[in-house]
C-alpha cells in the first residue's frame, strides 16, 4: 500500500487546477497512456474546479473517506456536480489500476486518494475521517 500511496500522491499533488496535463513527476504509479477517457475526465475536473470549491466553502459538498465527493445537503445542483465529479474520478482511479497492473487495488487507490484530498482540503472544508465521521478541517 505504501508504494501505491507514494505514486498516487505524486499523481494528485502535481495536478494543476488549470489543466496542466503533464501530471506526473517520476512517480512509479501514474497514467502511462493519456487515453481520450482520461483526458476528458481531467478536463471535466478542471472545468468544474471552481464550482466544486464554492460548494465546499458553503459546506454543501465534502470529501468522503472513499476518494469521492459527497453532497451533504439535498441541493440538486450539488448532487449533479458530485455525480459528475465522482464519475470522472472513477475513470482516473480505474485507469491507474489497469495501466499499473494493480488488479484488485481499486479500493486502496480510492482510500489513498481520499487521504490526499483530506490533506489538500482548505480550512473550513468538510472532510470525512477514516472512521466515517464528518468534521470541518
């Protein structure tokens, strides 16, 4: 799990919100081929970055402990954003798993990404701890 964590940290800590697709340092686990699906997922994430951030500031969306965002209210616009973001994250996670021959490691990849997202969250953001509790960072 440590190897996976280091590679994924390099992957997601080097993502630029403005869409720099030269994403990876010399990480061991990365996206080896920028497929059309991954490129689209990354572009989509870049395009929704500001909206997602705004919902996080309002406490409407939080980062859960499984590597995905979660709507914390019944706001329909937030739920649509959450669904789209999670779909793109899943594409990226599955690509990392497939291209790095990490069969069966999807859950680990998701958890590692959740940890990275918790660490990257801004003060005031809602995050879910590993034990499932929602807290304000």
